[in-house]
């Protein structure tokens, strides 16, 4: 036996024999490690696709002017495209013509596009995704580094708005910040925000959620 091993070593065959043995054991063992590109990864990809599908068909978001929509018609690349909602709230598609998009959810718009395409396709499958939210905006003015208009997708509270605008300027009156909000009856309300008291943990409820067309004023 010793002679045989020495002979294999001299021929350089022992490492090959050892590797082949390990490979055979790995293939036959029921407890062999799973391939990282195997079923576990496929399962996670399926789960991610299901989550994306739920987001795509979220029926709570209402499309607005200037939003950018991704419209996909299955097996028809000529009809599939990214398209902005015009200032009149409408979009225009080949074969479909003009459709009202603003004020509707992506799911509602999907159904209407599919209905309009039934004269040209047996079973049209349409998906509408909001690629860019440009209609839901707020303004921030006054003593901040970058005053202007911003998407609510970037900031949802007064503190978020201040951070998005680059923070306060040196002489900002941080205790006198307020949100100017237009009410349904056409009047305006002033909602106070005292930054100095907020960062001390006082009255955290004053850091309200912003609504479309709110204006944050920093004196």
C-alpha cells in the first residue's frame, strides 16, 4: 500500500484522485451545499417580481399633470412608451387617441387603454407605471440655501423640506417657520413650526406632513 501511494505521488496522480473523490461525495451527499444561483435565488426573484407587481397596480395614487407614465402594451413595442401627462391632464397614444390621465389611478388608466385597444387586439394587456411624480410638489421660500419647488417624493414633512432645501441661512428665524396651506374654500391657513423647540423634543406634532401645493416659509 505504501509503495502504491508513493508511486501515485511521483506520477502526480494523487491530487487528481483526491479531488475526484471529493467531487463524487459532493454529488451523492443529500446535504451538499446548494448552488447559490439555484432555487433560493429564483424564489427571491419571484417574490421581488410579485412586490413590483403590487406597486404597479397600487390603486391609491392619483395621476396628476406633469407626471411621467410608463405605458407597456404586451408584445407591441410600437405602443409601449414613456409619456408625460400634459398640462391639460391628457395623454395621446397611437390607435387610442387622447385620454384623460390626470385624476385617475394607474389601474383605471390601464383598463381604459385596454378597452380602447380591443378593436385592434383580441386581449390587450396593458400596464401603466408612474415613472416620475412631478405633480405632487411643495414650495419652500425664504432663508434657506436652495429655495424653490420640490417633489413630495423627496420630502414629506416640514423637517424634510428644510433639509431638501439645503438647511437654514445664517440669519433665518428658525422659531417663526410656518406652512402656508390653501384650504378647499379658497382661504389660507398658517401652520406654525418652531424649529428650535422641535429639536429639543417639544411638540413633535408640529412637524406635519406636507400636502401638494403647500408653501413652507422661512423668515
